[in-house]
C-alpha cells in the first residue's frame, strides 16, 4: 500500500506538483525535497523559484548579486536573515569617522550605491557583488561630491535628496536646498575611488526643476516619472519629468511642513503630507485635473491629545503582512508613536463633520517604545519576512524595531558610538538597515557572510582624539561588528 501511494505521488504531472508547491511553506518544501531524487530535482527546478515569487524581499543593495544567485541560494539567504531578525542578532558597523561638524544628513539608496548627504557634501558608497554565492554585497567608499554655487556666493546645505530614473545608471538625483531650489544633478564617475577623490559640482539654479521662493525644501520624492517637492511653509510643487517644458502645478498647505510621500502606482494616485497642525497627516488625491488643494483623507491618531506633528512617512515593501504598498501609510509622529493607516479599512473611516467630501481615517495599528517618549524622525519598512517597521528617534541615536506580526515584542538598538544625536534618516531593506546620525552613517546587517571587509573598516585603536566619537566605538572580539546597546520594549530588559 505504501509503495502504491509513493508511485501515485511521483506519477503526478509536473505542472500539478508545481501547483501543489505554490501553497507550501519553506519547511514543507525542504522536507519534500528530502523524500526522493525526483522530488528533490522538482523542488530545485521549480519549488524554490515559485516560493520566491510569493515571498519577495526588497533588497536594493543586494539586487545585482541576487540576479546571479540560484533560487535555492536566495531562499537560504532569506531564511538565515529572517532567523537573525527574529533573534535581534545584528552586525553593527559605522560607515565613516565622525564628520567635522553636526549635520542633518539624508540617505538615498539604489541598486548600485548608497548616498549620504551631509551639509553640501554627498558621500558615495558603491555596491560590489560578493565572490561567494549567498553572501551579502560589499559596500566600498567611492568618493564624495561638493555642491557649490561658485562666484563667491554663500554655500547652502542639501536638505532633501532622491534618485531619478536614468536607465539604471543611478547617477541622476533631484536635490532640494535650503535656499528653495530643487535641482537635477548628475554625479560623474569617480576616476580615483581609492584616493577618496572629491569632485566639485557647480549648481545651476537657473535651470532648477522647482523653486520655492527662498523657502527651505524639506522633502522631495519621485514616483514613476512624477516629482514632488515640499517646502518648509507648505508649498507643494508637482511636475512630470517627461514634460519639463510644462510649468509644475503648485498648491499651498498653509502649514509648517516636514515630509511627504508620493504614490503614482495606486489606481488613484496620491500624495501624503506630514505637517505641524491639528491634522498633521493628510492625503491628497492626484486626478487628471491635478493635485487636490484640500485633503481627500485626514489620517488621524487614536489619541485626541497627541502632539500634532508628523516627521516621517513611508509605505511597506512587497509581500509585507501589512498589505499592498499603495494601500498602507506608515508614519512617525512627534509623540513617539508610529501609526499605520490602511486605506482599505472602511470600518476605521468616517465622513468629516466640517467637510462632507473629506474622510477621516483612524490607524489600524499603533507602535511605540514604552521606555522612550522621544519623537520619531524617520521611518522605513522591510526586514525579516518583510514584516518589520523601523523608526529613528530624536535622541541617543536609537532605532526602534517592531515585527507587525508580534507588535508587542518590539526592541531598540543604539547606533555604533551611542551618541546623543537623533537618527535623521533610515532605509530598511531585507537584511540591512542604513541610518545616519548628526555625526556619521552606520549600518545594521542581519544577513549571513558578513566579514571585516564587507564595509569600510574604521580603525579606532589610537586613531581618535581623547573624548572623540571614535573613542566610543568598541570592536567585538570577532573583529567584524561593534558593540551596541539593545533593549526590549517589554519588561524583560536587555536583549
């Protein structure tokens, strides 16, 4: 009887086996591959690739390497990374020595490089594929770029930054400046990357994409071929990059504004704005007639007295348990909470009493570190199983993490060096989080195969002046990661 059953299972057509494998979890697929040579071959040829299609991972700096790996190697890397995430097991590394001064840095990540803007300087880190399949890519410092006005004019800091579509070259940027200009900049290749070359790029305000009348540009974001910029006083400029001759559409929010998020992939495109006001988070639909000048949906908190300011907005990656990225808004608030709003949650919405055409929407999930009431300056989503939310806080270089499948079991970790700075900018992908404090950028790596050479090595023994940031770095005995302080959000204490 057992032999007959085995023969019946093996004799199933391959396409039927593939359909069956589509509903199997990782452990089930692994067990199936161990049963016999035939099923081992079927799982290797079809099972792992099918599993990956339903369990994608957002991996900017791993994209080029993954494209060369086998499906099994990708699944193995994901599984090992997910295990490290579940155990809060991380390799922490600074990416540079402290900058000479304190800045509010910005991060931008593409498939080929990480950019860090501090003041008027952009530091570039290139991605190099590993020699071994299934190991994380290397990050190598390429050099830096200084943005200058020239002609003896006072220099202005970069206040916002985003990559623009450029056929995969990843060298075209939109930069917002404190003088109100939004300019397109091309970063030329570094001729001598090992010499830490600094290339000077002269700005061209006369050809600016947007101009905000001298008001600080707080945010720029790009979705498909549409560019949006937001100024400090709430002026919004929206333009199609494919039609540069057309004047950008402009509206005014009339509020102190901090951040924005643009989504052009939704059935009805929209922009979300974070401000300081009684309704600090609002969504404006983008129709063929343009950007709605008034909020279409007001995204409320559940706390009627919560401090009314939103500093960070993001969306989840593909395969997130939160749902489709065009339907979920994740935001960081002044009161230290991260709130998740689901645009599909009709049971959390109601018509506005002041405007019949306007809807208010309550969050479906609120995340908070009970030990830290500090404002949230930056948010990002991804991580293990694409289910984590990360938040950069306003003090002590702390990044908080929550798995949305177990939101009560959050934990936090200080950046290497443990200074008193906010974490101004973060980018979370499948196995890495990049962040930046006022002093330098850093990375948390949860993936396998991290070595001493995966990231630029920062020598600290006798290198820093007494009392400097370098003196606070403590290298672990393995010579790879640095000691960082971690703690649970529950009462169980230190991790």
